[in-house]
């Protein structure tokens, strides 16, 4: 276990690990020159927004955890405790991407919310024992830089910044 992973694991609560993941993911975008915007309060379904060439993308930060020995997983729903049990809601229509920090391998992934199954998503790092390739979420395809290089090519249904929002005047 490397030093960063060891420090991450020493955080006592899932809330602290989530906050650390969010900070690491924001830094990953910022160090690539991508502006990050944060809501003033914590009641939004997204944790932050990135601005890619004038197009806003709502991001929900997630922390990956060990799945099978060759995979990591992350939750694609939010779970709320109710008096009658648990309520699990998805993020479709409320965020465009999951940004996922994998503390086991110190990787950052970017997953289109429409490509993620409801419940949890598994990201595979090693070949399957039966050789299956179809329907497998390979980590190389989901790495932050890999997905960022294709985001502009996709047809988006996101909020576009008004032309005068960059400070050109009315």
C-alpha cells in the first residue's frame, strides 16, 4: 500500500473519504486548466460543475472501492435513510458525469451518467477469466484524460454559458 492510499484509508468516516475524493477530483480538473464551479450550499445533486469551452457539465464525485480482486466499484445512486427504510435515487437528468477517484490505484475516472448502470458500476483492470470483452467497463476507457478528449465530440444536452457570461459585456 502506498503512502497516499494509506493516508486515505486512515480517514475515519466515509464522509471524510468522500470529501477527500471530491478535493482530489477538483484538483485533477484544475491542473488540466478546466474551471471548477462549486454550489453555495450542499443540497444540489451535483458536487461541482466544470466548464469545458463554455459548456457546463454537472459532476457528482464518487469514491471507488475494491470489488473483485481485478475491479473497483462505485455507487451510481444516492441512498437516503427514511423511516420506512432506504430510498435509492439515481442521477439521470441531474448530472452529466460521475467523476470517480480510485484510491487503490490513485486514478481518476470520468463516467457519463447515461453509460452507468443504476445501483453500482464495476470498472475492470484485468481481463476476465472467461475472456469476455463485450459489456465490460475497462479502466483505460474511463480514465479522466481519455474521456475528456472525447467530450467535445459528443452531442450534449447540457447548459451552455451565454456568450456575454465571459465578461464581454451586455
